[in-house]
C-alpha cells in the first residue's frame, strides 16, 4: 500500500463544496484522487478530499501556526 501525506479520511457527513480552480489544478486534483484510491482502496470524490488537504496544509504551516497562536491570523 502506497503512503500518501494525506491520511485516510475519517467517516464524515458530506458537505457541499463549490470552488473554481484552474484546469491544471483540476487535473492535479483528479490525479490525486486516483492515487488516493490506489493507496487506500476506496474512491473519494475530489470535493471530499479538498477539505482534508487544506486542513493538512494549514496544520503543517508552522509560520501560520505561530501567527494564529499570537492572534495575528
């Protein structure tokens, strides 16, 4: 099983998400969804992966974490 930076998504209530992205980003997100399916054996729609990807990014951004801790965000 391949390891991805994004862990397998927990059970959750579906939330409608509507965003506009560039064609290149849309293709990359579709490719990531394929990699996720290959890694975890479960297909997830891109709209379900995006919130977890954003959360993972924000959690790993130490500069942002410092700003939030200081109340500057």
